[in-house]
């Protein structure tokens, strides 16, 4: 079918495809739209607080999550990270946190975090919204 299209038609089709792809990327990159930080705090308390603190510099079994949004992975001072986490070159933005919190070992193979992941999309979005308030 492309062989029968005029060049202008093909270019318009490519442009439309790029717009649709960009729109799909926005949806994936913005998991916290409509999320509730207060509900996220409850998720944190039930799912994360056994290993993580939200106070700056208070590392536990896991690193402090104060200021985690926007931080490079493996960089919290005073915490011993796996080599995989230190070398991951990730930055904890909302989209990366969403992927990581869904399945940590798939995103950072070799991580020492034993948490299997939070599969509930709404709870994960709420948690990320809460983490974004910690600064």
C-alpha cells in the first residue's frame, strides 16, 4: 500500500504516527495523574515503611526515600547499594519509579531489594505522588 501512496501522503502518515506515539509516551510517563498523596502515604506505611524511612538521612534496611523523586539511583549517602543499582544510571522520576515499583528486579536485575512489586496501578500512582512530596 505504501508503494501506491504519494510522497505527501506518506509524510502525513509518518507525522500522524509520530504524534500518536508521542501521546502514548505521555500517558506512560505520567502515571501519577489524579493520584492522591494522602492515600499514597497509607500505601507507604503498609508496603514500604518496614524497610524505608521518609526522614532525610535516615537509612534503614533500605535507603531514606526523602527526596527520592529526581535523585539518581544508588546515590543516597551512607547506604550500601548493590552494584547493579549503583551502575543503573536511572533517575527516579515518576515514570521510572512506576516501572521499578511494578517489578524491581526486572528494571534493575541484581538489585538487593527483595520487594516483589506493587501490581495495583492506582496504589502505585498514589505512592509515587506521596514520594514526590518528600522534599
